[in-house]
C-alpha cells in the first residue's frame, strides 16, 4: 500500500519547510509514504525548498491556475504515481500532520472512501466568533447540498482512496473543498470525518482578502455547484416562488375588478404578468439545466473511464519533475505495475486494442 501526501503551493518558500518537517515517513497500514508538491506557478524558491526538504515528486505548473486546479493536478499525478491513498494538506502548516494516521484510518479499515479532517473551528483561537458562526453556517448548507454529514466543509485536510480520487473532477477556479464534497455526495463515494488539530497561524489566508469576500465567494460557489448537480430543484423552486409572487398582484387586480375598480389597478395586472413571464423563463431554465446535468454526468463518466485507461497504459503525469528521491519515480518508468500503475512497453502494447 502506497500513501502519497500532496501539498498545493504558491510562493510558499517561507512556510513549506515548516510543513514538511512535520510530515510522516511511516504511517500504519502503508508500506510506502511519499510526498508530492504541486507548484502552482510560484515565482519564489518553492521548488528548490521542496527538493531540499526531501519531497519525492513535484508537479510544476507553468502559471498560477488557482488552488482548485493545483489540487486536481495533484490528484492526477498521485494516481499515476501508483498511490492507493492520497492525503491533501496545506503548505502554510495549518493542519497538524500528526493526525494523518487518524485521517487515513477509516480508509485503511474499509469504512470510507473519503475522509475530511474536522478542525472543530470553535476551538481555533484566531477564529473570531463571526468567522466560527459563518463556518458552521456554510458547513450546514453544504451538508444539505451534498447529503453528507461532514462537520467542517471547508477543511482542506482530507484523505481519498484510489476509487474516490479517480471519480473526482473539480472544475471550480476558487476552491476544491466545496465542489469535491458536493460531488462526492452525489457519486458512489462514502464520506466521513474525524477530529483533527491545527497549528499556530503562520500567515493570513491568500484565498480571500476579507471576511466579506470569503462569504461572497463561498456563497456563489455553493449555489453554482449545487445548481450544477440539482438544477431542477433549484430553478423549479425559484419558478414556483415567482409564480406565487405573480398571484399577489393578480388577486389584487381581480378583487378590484369585482368591485368595479379594475381600471385603476391595471398596473397590478401588468406587474403580475411580468412575474409570471419570469416564472415561465426560470421554469424553462430548470428543464434546460436538467438536460445539461445529464450531459455533465455522461461527460464525467467518460472522464473517469479515460482516466482509468490512462492509468492502465501508464501515461506519465503532466508537468512532472522528480524530487529529492529518484526511487520515487517507478510509476513513470514502468517499474511499478499493478492496479492503476504503470507498465512496461510490452505490457502497454498488450493492453492497447
């Protein structure tokens, strides 16, 4: 069993050594533990620091594409490097790496496919009461949208088994945490959570400049992602709401018309007509969204099968560079052959139709 711990990075030369110093090289249930850094277009010495810190694998993106894109690139590389389980953590040392064995235990025991570390945000000293309430509110909304019981939806301290990682396809540009969780809830991915600890804050978050921006971006992300997976429910509910609103001015006009004063309330009739037209249009969006959702699910299944074929054929990771340990490159040279691993040239020819 191979565990790969991946760390998305963007200009993290200051904090990355601290995060790497705490990562384990041995975890119960695994024969091999390797480290992978995703360099998301850093312009500092992040890559050099990673190699100096003993990182086995590096995925070096040529420009800054955002946390979600870096996370997805890391998953793809870990799979192609033969990982059976993937742990994602942050370069700012926010998460206590000593909890990694607890994080992967439900997967090792076969009780879950995806495990999210619950930071128990009410215990974090540098979280203001407002931020704690917003975190809990956002997690409650995501739980309802994803149909899971994850307590800390925005936690990036997560573990995935091979099947869960193969199925996930994040398209968000802002963050992967919400989309991957909602996506997992809609797919055949068993999720659970375990309590984890956090470390002292080293720097401010780079995902959002202020609390208002954080709330705004996450609200938009939750709505957009949920609408992608439940378009009929979202848009049809909105259509019904608009139709009910249209009834209010129409009833007012009807009552006035019965009383012989309808001519003075034509504006109510027009306003109701506008709301009714909007309801019809939103209802049409519900139907179109449902059709697009069907196409999205088919596309995701195609993506999953293409990924499985790539793994069987031993296609190397994109933007890959060896790290400090050359022995960690078996999966790209053909030395590692197994479920989803690489194969020799002769084996790939035998697999290829």
